């Protein structure tokens, strides 16, 4: 009985000496064989420029909130972990999608992630996370993935794709091409908050998109502004065709606060599937 009590006490003491470390609800877990250092500055929108210089503009555009940093060191290998927190899961996914391509080596971590020998980037909930190694090779790649999974397990938030992407058809979709454009979609300042997915169509690659205008009136305003820019427009049933001077043919259909659209090599049959016709 004494041995059992001693063993339980030992386990309890060990767990107390290896807690996850962090600030607020951002916690860095311990990692076997590595020393954990977390006493780094927390970056905010006011000083993110000091850390990533010109790259800060894009992060701020995706409603960046703060950045927490940690280092894992085992004497030979140094791994840096960066946790970028955004306003919500949509902005975090949008920022992540800005820095990945459909042909990357994807891994199932959080909502989505990809891995190379020197890094693992993933998104979960409102967090965009980067795990970076100073001397990565084929042997360090699984180590980075293991650490990334431990960090993901410590973060709150959903590991599911933003719900709006479920409205996009599967047929012809280019895998892992989903993205969220925070502002100036198609080069227009009145086109913020746009979900986009790419497809292989009969005449080339095309993009389907959804604009969440929040209200039906605002959706109507967006469409009217596009029509003002257009060289000409025509409407057949609920499908509006706009000849945009900068983006070519754009197909549009409004459904309450949502605008369903197609741009670049638009395939009318694919668009009809998209809008449920």
C-alpha cells in the first residue's frame, strides 16, 4: 500500500514540475527531451511590425490580435513555436490560406495543416500556428508534427472548416484550394469577407465565391456597385451576368445576405450546381 501511495505521489509531483506554459489561454505544452522557454514578448497590432516587418500588414488585415512565442531546445535542435491569434476562426483560416498552396504536403492537425522538413503550419479555431526548426531534415519532420499536435491539443477552438465552405460543390473542386479574402476581393474595396474555392472547369481553372454581406440590403448594395463598374450587364432568371472591365465575366446570384458568384472561365453548369439549380 505504501508503494502505491509513493508511486502516485511521484507521478503527481512530476506532473506539477512539467506544466504547460504560456500567457492567458495560449499554452505551450512540455515536450519530452526539450527545454521549454516562454519568456518572450507578446506582440500585438501595435508592435507586430517589430517582429515581421512588412509582413505585418497582411496579418493585421486578417484581424490579428496577438502573437505568443516559445522555444524548444535540446542542445542541438532549436524549435520555435509561434501562435498567432486572430479575431475568430474565419480570419485565422484566411491568414493560413494566404501562406499555403493546394499542392503542399498536408497533415491532419486542427482544421488543416501542412508539413515540410523544417516546419509545420496549421490552423485551429482562432489560432494560426507555426512550428519551425533551425536545422530540419527528414528525421526532424515527424518530431515537428508530434510537437504541433501537442500544441493543437492545448488550444481551444474548432478543428472544422468554416461552415460557409460546406455550400461549395465537391464536383471539380481543387483539393485544399479554399480561402477567405478579408478585403478588396477582385480589387474592390466594397467586396470584403469573401469565401473562395477553385475548380477545374471545361475551359480552365475557375473560382466560385460567396460574399457574406451580413444583410440583404447590404448584399444588394454590393451588387449595385459591381453593376456601376460593369461595361454591361444582363440577367436571366436569378443569374446576373456582369462584364467587369478588370475581371472579365462575373456571374452573380443573391440569396438574402449572401452573394453567390463565379469569376475566371465561368462555367454556367457548375454555377447552377453551386446555387442549387
